[in-house]
C-alpha cells in the first residue's frame, strides 16, 4: 500500500470498528533484520503512531520495543532472523 493511503486507510478501519462498538488497537510492525531493510518501513511506523495519537487509539509499539532491546545491547536469538 502506498504511504499516502496508509493513514487514511487506518482511520477508515477505526471509524468502521467504532461504528460497531469495537475498540480498535493499532500495532506497529516489528523491524526487519538487517536494519537497512527498515528504511522503507519507518514512514509507515510513524504514520501508524500519528493515527493512533490523532484518533485516541491504543498503540502497541512493537517497533519501539525492539529498538529498545537493541539500544540496551540485547541480542535476539538467531531463530528470530
């Protein structure tokens, strides 16, 4: 999906869920390994965060959690990449 369509698409899904009295929850993608693959992913991560903030929707920021693991020097077992 093109980036310019991603945010509006998330907002439409949120609208439809709310119409049905369903609590939407957004979740970012996990990062790719090697890290160079994340260049194209990062704008989508930011768009998801922005939509969650703008719409008042809970966000599970998996991308941030993995980033924190890396910053803290923790290594993922080889089975994860």
